[in-house]
C-alpha cells in the first residue's frame, strides 16, 4: 500500500480535512483522511481535485513523515 494510488470513489465514506496551517487558502492544500478501517492507512489527495486519485500510505509511514516535518527534516537550507 505504501505510495499506491486509488480512485477517490473508493474512498467515498472518508472524512477529509485540511491542515489548520493552510490559512483557508483555496486550491493550495492537500487533504488527508484516516482510512484505517477500510484501507489500513492514511489517504492524501489534492484539494483542487477532490474527485481525482488519492495516495494511500501505511499509518506508520505517514506518521514518520509528519514527525519529520515537525522536526524540520525537510526544510531547504
């Protein structure tokens, strides 16, 4: 499942949310949904294309990514 793509239609019951850091900007965000009950992971999609594909990540992988962001590991010099 790591990095696999699925059609958003298969995630019709997912509850999508944007980061509170998005500042309410339109079309500049990704949305995430916890789909551990149906797909055992986290789904991520482009907020500009909610009916398009979504990426699925194992919960541990996504958690590691979020931890890395919080620690500043992905900042450019």
